[in-house]
């Protein structure tokens, strides 16, 4: 059985469509993502792969072999940002199943165990911390902190896990599992224009830009929109608006920096209510962690003074920080050797591969996105390129399975 990637992608094209925002909203452990996890189980079962849900809620589809160590793993994630595209995450899972079909057909599955993995909450769209599953597995986040993270409705990660039948008491570092893996290769839709400009369908990943998230809490005085005179207000929304502009201006002064406020939450959030508090979520990326730290410090200082001029306060909390990652050089050479002529590209987007990379030899493949747009409904992959991605993945995995 050789399945085509477009046919697998079309099987899930109706799951988690977001009518209000456009695109897809497949938040971790909500009905849409759970439906994709079911689909993953069904695709595994059709191939007689053994499905495992590990202590951190990571899904694995195992082709077991003679040996129990040195497993070669490929995969990605099933969750999405709000109103995201169809490919960010699921393309890496669909191509993984299709690459498996090719490897099986060619008799290329050797003695090493092989698995397809799907990591929960890669986007951090529901609980705020990106790559939550891989961070837990590698010990990059304290399990108590992860259990206590809450979504917009106040549901904790512990409650969400329990609701999906995953015991939240058991989440946390999994060194034995990490030791049992010999390589992790994540295929992902490209989230920029690199491959369009090069006129190529597939690239080998090189590095992930360092990035982090901070929450700026701006506090003022909640009050009535009609009875509070303009001069009597301490309105944190006004301060937040100035802070958003300052983020853009400060980032522009720092070469190679990217800083974004893509989410802002006034509390309580009523048209006729002056907010009492505003949560401003900040995403900052730069190749140097020192530069990121100094840019965030300048943003924090500016936020405090802008808040003070509105009679408000601003405090900054770090939510997560991921240093720049350079993928394993020898694995990258192996991927390049399997794909002669494929370009080597870095990315400004975060991935579970970046988190796993400090524990397991890790690499990535990127597939051309003809719009160059991602984290938006316009993200796209042509059918031929999707299948070229599965072919490339199979070609990259085959030698890893032979060693
Ligand atoms: C995830 O895709 C990120 O880069 O934020
Ligand atoms: Mn993403
Ligand atoms: Mn992704
Ligand atoms: Mn990502």
C-alpha cells in the first residue's frame, strides 16, 4: 500500500475548521485535536503499527524490530494556532505515514525500531507554552508548572490531560525514552519564502532561530465607560496600545530581531467597561540569546514607563525561552547525502525538533509553501510537493534504519 500525502491530508480536511477566523483551530486536547489523534490511531492500525500514548501524551506508532534501542523516529504535531493553515504539523504526520509505506514497500525497514510521533501542544495556542510535550519529555519545563498552566477558560493542563485519559501525575522527564532514540527527523511545511525563491520543492533544515514568549501584565482601574471622565481614567488598554507600538519600534532598532504582539487580552473585556487589566503576549526572536535578553529588557523598561504615564503598572513574566538550535551536523550531512542538490535552510519558526535536538540527533526537512504565508489560512502545499516530501523523507530515513 502506497498512500499519497494529498489523500491523507484530505481525510482530515474537515477537522477543526474555524468558521469565525477562517482556517483551522485544532487546540490540544479539544475535540478537533482529539479527532486527529483518533485519525492517527486509525492510520497506524491500517499499517499494523502499535500505538502508544506515553506519559506526556505523545502519540507513537511503532514498527518494532529485533532491537529495542536506536529507534529512528519521524513526526510532528497535530495541534494548530488559532485560524491556522492545514499543513503546519499535520503535513509532518501525513508524510511520515506515507514514508513508512514507501520504506515497507522497498524492504528498507531494518533492525532498528521505527516510529511516527505526534507531540501535543507544539503551538502553545491553548496553554501558552509552545512544544509542551517535548519540553516535558526532555525536562525543559517543570511538570508542576505544566500541570498548572491554564487555558482561556481556566481549565488546567492537568484537567485537560485527565479528561483525555492521560494521568497528569505522570508527566515529566523521560530520559529512558530519549536514550532509546537514535534519530528524530521532522518534516514541516516551510513557513517563509526560501524554497519559492530557490525554485526547489524540499530543503534540509539547518538551524532554528532562538525565540521566547513573555507576558506583559498591565494593570489599571476597571470602571464604567460612560461615567468615568477621560481625565479620571487609569486605562490599561491605552497603555497596552502604546506598548504594542514600542515593541515594533524597539525591534526595528535591533538588526535581525523579530518581535510580535499577536495576542492581547483585556480583563474583563466588555465594550462598555474600562479594563482593569490587560495581558499582552510578546514573542521575541533573534539568533543571539544575549540580544534577545537585552531587547526584552528594553521592552520591559519602556512598558513600565508607558504604563506609568497612564497611571497604570506593567510587569513582565517570562513564559518560555528556546535558544538558537543548530541541528546535528552528522545527521544533516546524512540528509544532504540522501537528497543531492537540496538546499539547506534555517527557519524562524519553533519546532519540537528544536527541543529534542539537545538530547537526540535531530534534523528537519522543509517542503515548499507557494504562498510563503504560515500561521494563516493561506498556508499551502501543492500535491506534487507533498508527495515529493514523503519521497524525500523515506530516502532520508532509509540509511538511518540501515546503520
Ligand atoms: C511555532 O510554530 C512557532 O514558531 O511559534
Ligand atoms: Mn506553527
Ligand atoms: Mn509546526
Ligand atoms: Mn512550530
